[in-house]
C-alpha cells in the first residue's frame, strides 16, 4: 500500500502527520545531508518518513523550490512589516 509522506496543508508542505515542514528537510539536500543525519534533528519522524519526504522533494524539486522561494519572500515581507 502506498504511503503519503508529504501533505500540503494551508499552503505548507508538511511531512506526514507531523508539524515538520518539508522546507526544513529540503534546505539540507543541496548540502548533501543524508536521511539518517536528520534523525537527531527531527525525533518525531521515522527514517522511513524522512526518506519518503526527501524522495518527494527530489521528484518535485521545481515545484517545491518555487514554493520555498515564495514562502521565503512572504516571510521576509512579514518580518520587514514589524
């Protein structure tokens, strides 16, 4: 049975039923961090969930990168308003 490792909730990609956002994992991919290295950073995620989320990220890299860019610029606009 196929598992859903990433969900988009309120315009935010999250890993499974956790509150861990995909961008927090995605930022480390270009630096070459392996899935096992994320275990200590995200104890609520299983290694399977981390690898599933990273596979989703790699398979949908352009879409996720665009989302991360938009989310980052929206966050920057919100911070500059304060």
